[in-house]
C-alpha cells in the first residue's frame, strides 16, 4: 500500500503569500503529489499517512539547481586561481573515460550534497564520455537510488574542445591536441539521445532535457537537430553562452555572417525559443537580452562559478529590465566547489547591489522565485515543481527554526536568502518520499559511500597529479590567448573594483 505523508504544523512558504511571515499549514501528500494544504488536516486512517511533525519549522519548496554537471564532483577543492579555459584543461580529463563505479560514486556524491542542502532537483548537464547506454543507466540508477530528482541532459557537440578558444592558432599542434580535437557526428548523437529518452522515459525522479554544449562547439545542423528533438519530446534546452570574454570576442570576430552574435546564430538554427536556456550569459549585450526576452528564452545565472573562474558578473539588472526570465545554478563542483542554492540566491541579491548604486536591488523573495519557479520553468516543468501548491510534486525541505539563522525570526524570505547556509535543514521530501529525516539520509548508507569514495581517491589523486604535470606545459600559451582577448574593445563591463577593467573611475 502506498505510504502517504502528512506534514503537520509548519510555517509553509508561499511565493504568492506573506513571504516574511508564512502561515501555519498542514500539507497532505498522496503518492508523489501535494494533495491538500489547509490550516488543520485531521488524520484519517484511510489515507494511511505517516505524520511528520513540522512544528517550529519552515516548510520551503525544494530548490532547483538549473545548471550543474556531476562529472567533476570528485575534483572538489583541487583547483584555485584558474580562469575557465585553464581550469577546463585539467578538469575535463578527470571526468571522461571513467569506470562504472566511479560514475556511480561521483553521481551519488553530488546528489547527496544537493539533497542535504535542500536542492530537490538538479539539472545535470553531464559531460558523459563515452555516452553509452550502460553509462546512462549508471547515472540514472544512482539518482533513483538516492531519490534525487534529475533533469538529465548528456552534453552533445560536434566541434572539438579546442574550438572554444578564440586564439587557438597561438597553440602549437600538440597543445591543441591536448585541449581536445575530437567530436562526434550530429546525427549519431541525436539518434542515441532520442533512443535513450524512449528507453528510459520520464517518470518518478527522472526527467530529460537537451544539452548542446555551446554555440562555438555546435554546428547549425546539430543545434537544429537539438531544437527538433526538444520540440518533439517537450523538453527544455540548456547551452553555455557567453561565459567568458573570449567567447564574445569569438562571436564578434568569427561569426560575422550572424552579425557577430551567438544569439543570432542560435536563432538561425531555430533553437531561440521558449525552451532555450543559456547558462552564464555573463557577456551578453543589451540588444541580445531584448532578443532573448522577446523569444521567452531564459538565462541560468551561476554567479559563484563565474567569480571563481574569473569570468565576470552577469548583468542581471539589465536582464531584469529587458524582461528576461531567469533561473539559478551552482555549476561544476570544481568550479565553485559547492552545491548550495542558498549561496546562489545570496550572490544574486548581493551582486545586484554592486551592479547599480540606485535602489532596486533584486529582493530575497525574487531570488527564491528564481531558484525554484524560474529554474522549474527552464525545464518546461512550470506547475509541476518549484512551489508548495496542490497538484505540484511533493518536493520540500523542513528548516529547523531553532538554528541561530532564525534567532530572532523576522523574515522567512530574507533569512532564507541572507542567513541560511543549509545548516538548519533537517528533513527533505522528494517525489513524496522522505529522503532525509532528522539529518539522516534514508535512501543510501552515507558511511558506506564515504568509505567507497576514500578508497577510490587513492587512485584518482595520483591520476589527477599526472594530468596536471603533463598539461601545465599548455599554460603559457593559454595565458597569451587569454590576454589577447582583452585587445578587442567590446564596450561591455563585467568586472568591478579595478579601474583598468572598468570605466576609469571617477573624474
Ligand atoms: Zn556549465
């Protein structure tokens, strides 16, 4: 018999209600869905409901990390002070051609961290090389095992990794080889993806999306195929666009037939529409924001990795003025080193503050919407996840208000965004199942996972050290290419606090 849940007596966060002082409500969960939200629900035997005592707790919609890659979770803490292209040189090989055991463990590590931090859904834009049926099963089985909801999009590309560099000609052939000169064929990858979507259709915690890597790594043919696939299966599309200055210089200088714009390039491929989400979009210009908004296309903002990887700050206040829709993400585990949407939401508000001196900063309640409803919308899952409402999937966290983050308790929205770290989450429900109760994960044995990971790291670390040693020869060339992209004046400012990357300071 199906086990139902009654979450009783919590302060239930409602995006459309009093976001500062949510009302006390009971939530009845039947199967995987929220069935009733009322002041006082009597327990009826017929519902066979297990009661979860939520008194003295905030009950908050599960957060949705709309940009994440599980392929480098084992690289957490290994890198620092590397601009994106330098970091890719080291991190990409540590995520490719791994054993089944390692793929399972790294998926579980990221999912465990996520659910412990109230992230009930991750959009895993996975660099799965090789993309085999067997590897896809390992990943999806791991998410099912731990009970984390996933919007899965193995990345596809038909232009090799070295194509990401604006000044690749500065690199000797052996260094270009090192960066990656291989790529698959469009049709083969699309056929493979479609076969997998049919073989393991969406259901339970499994969902799909389409993940072309980036415009500079995909031909029009591949992008059109992705658009078509997404249309036929009603899926969201995620793609990295304008993450670094080098990428926008590349668009301006090498995509002249598309007006020097990757957004025009995407439009030409027929993929600029309501399904499209561009991750990062640090170096997007205002005209392109208007184009995006007109197409109902969105951005997934990943401030923490953009800062750590020296990419710059996304112009979120301009995006807001343009009316672009927005979701939030935490990105790679070795790019900001944590899967924590509280940090992502706080960065959204704080960086909004240093983007414009005038009042009008994004508010905490807006950050909470972006990290739930905005991210849900990006996956074409609006009205399914992202809020505590009748008919929505039962994805939520219970926050213990005895934590000092709520001492004293003045505003749920502000304290969730500015004070919460994830520390006070003690219970998490995903798809109607209690996956963590009183801080104990119910679905996997965490201690066993810890042992397995530490055993694996005994071979992983020497391999990582070998990769760094072999590849550091490329750094001087990358530095030169990195420096060269600053020679082109773009009229865009995405760095703050140093005059040579700003507007020259006050007169
Ligand atoms: Zn990414």
